[in-house]
C-alpha cells in the first residue's frame, strides 16, 4: 500500500513538472484580467503597451502616446472597433516600429496593427488571430434590403422612412468599404489577409485569394491563427524572427493549451495557407 501511494504521488509530481495540467491554466490567463476599456502606458522611454479592447479610449491614448521616440509597441488585445483599429494602425505605421504580441492580437488588432508594423514578435504562448475585415459580404444583408426595397415599391405607408434607411445604410457601407480599401492600399494588405469576400460569396469565399491547394487542411471556425507561411506571403514587408517555431513550441505542441484555445475562442490553424497576388476564380 505504501509503495502504491508513493507511485501515485510520483506520477502527479511528474505531470506537474512536465506542464501537462498547468497548460490549461495558461489558457485561462489568456482571458483573465482583461480591462473593460482600452489602455496604454509607457513601459519605458521607447516602448508603449496597448491592452484591452480597441476603442475610443485606446485610440485617444495611442494617438498621443505613439510619439517619435516610441519604436516598440507591446499589445494584448482581443480586438474591437474597426475605426479605432485603423486609426491606431496608421499611427503605428508612421515610422518603423516593432510590434510585440503578448498573449493575443485578435480581430482588429491583427487586421490593422500587424500590417502597419515593421517587425512582429510573438512572446511564448501568444497568437495572432483573424476573422476578416468589413467586406461586401459582411456588410450586406440582401434579404432585409430586398424586403425593405419592396416596401418602397409597393407604396407602403412607411416607404419614405424605409427609403431613407436604405440610403443611409448604403452610404455607410460604401464609406466603410472605401476606408478599408484605403488602409489596405496604404500598407499593401492583400485580400487574403483581409479574408475578403464579395456580396454573393459563400462564407469561405476568401479562399480564392490564396495559392491553390495551400488551404489543404484548413478547417474554419471563429479565429484563424496566423502561421509563418501566411505571414510571410501576405505581409512580406513585416519582418519576424522564430515566428513559426514559437507557435509550434509554445502553442501547438502544448496540447492542453491549444485544446483550450480551440474551445474558448474557436481557434484554428492556417497551416500552409499562402496569399496569392493573382486571385484564383471561385
């Protein structure tokens, strides 16, 4: 009985030392202590740390804090407002800056901060996650618009109000798409990185913007975790060191951690996905 107890305790000790179970708690830390509004603060004379949701608060702080002496930006963000993300992205890209991802850079952070950086580094256990920028597919609601348009055609009593709504909606959509196009042109962001789809596309219409066959094994969920081939092919102007090895060693090879990311945020791998300058027909 004594030997059996000692053996069991030894197994628990080995498991703890090897990092099997604590890895799950690492994933909990990814989502813990997340601020309600965006924050920024200087870590030192040349480093600005952005954390939390990308919102007006982060935008105001970043636009004033990203002075000429700031050459490094550390970011921890699940994403947020596109207008704030674009504004901060433009500011980051005003000069050569090193973006360090601590824990996560998701959604608007990946869409706008990463392409604007001169260099990107992942800290251990950190990820860049994308799920698309505003595009004609995302901004369209064809069924609702068709119904509203038919109300106007049929002389519905509220047709004047509906017509104004349709006009404003169309104007906002066109403005949003134009702003996205300007940002993409400014930083040479290809449609693949943006997961771009036309209004009539299926949800995975973005695949046409990648080299044929490079999407083998890619099974979409909520957040695509950007791997080396995608970063290098989509954003060749963004330098990096040990990017893929950091992902492999501290994220993908850490079974409990990766499983937790998959469950908690719908993470999925980009594998060998590579942007194609000449889009393939859908």
